[in-house]
C-alpha cells in the first residue's frame, strides 16, 4: 500500500482508486489533545487543497485540507465519537475520511515518507 503526505500534514494511503486520509503524527503532536473533529459529508466532492474538515484541540483549531480531488465515500464515525483516536492512532484508527480519486495524477506531486520526514525535521 502506498502512503503519501502533504505539506499541510495530512497523510493518505491509496488502495485502487480510493484514498484514506488523516493527519500525521507531526500534526497531532503540534495540536495536542484533539477534542473535536468536523468531518465532510459523504457524497460531497472537493477539489485538491479545499478545506474538507476541521480538527480542534485544547491548543488550537486547524483545517484539514483535501489532498486530492475527489468524492468523499466514507467518514470515520468512530473518530467523531472519540476524537482522541487522532492522537492515539493517527495513522490507523484515527483516519478522517476516504475519497474516491477523480485526478489520480495529483498523487505524483505529493510527498513520500523521505520527503515528508525532511520537511518536518
């Protein structure tokens, strides 16, 4: 499975034409304890870099940007019920939403793990 990162600290894993999206370890560390997430509606279409949701912590609120153009096909209701999953398992159970890719070529411009690690070093 391929994992990509954005400079805005979202990660995505790609499985066929669907990407699962969440925030990175770096993002959740910077935010602190996550207390609320606003997730997009299933069926809504976003362009790359549109604001797709919001994550709020005890320190701040931050936008979650759509890393690729596409349609939201699922949201993580468990995260809505327990926002702390974004802290305890940001790359697993703390995923935010799944998006069906409309422009798969956009993935080529995203960061791989090495480039993202360099960005956050």
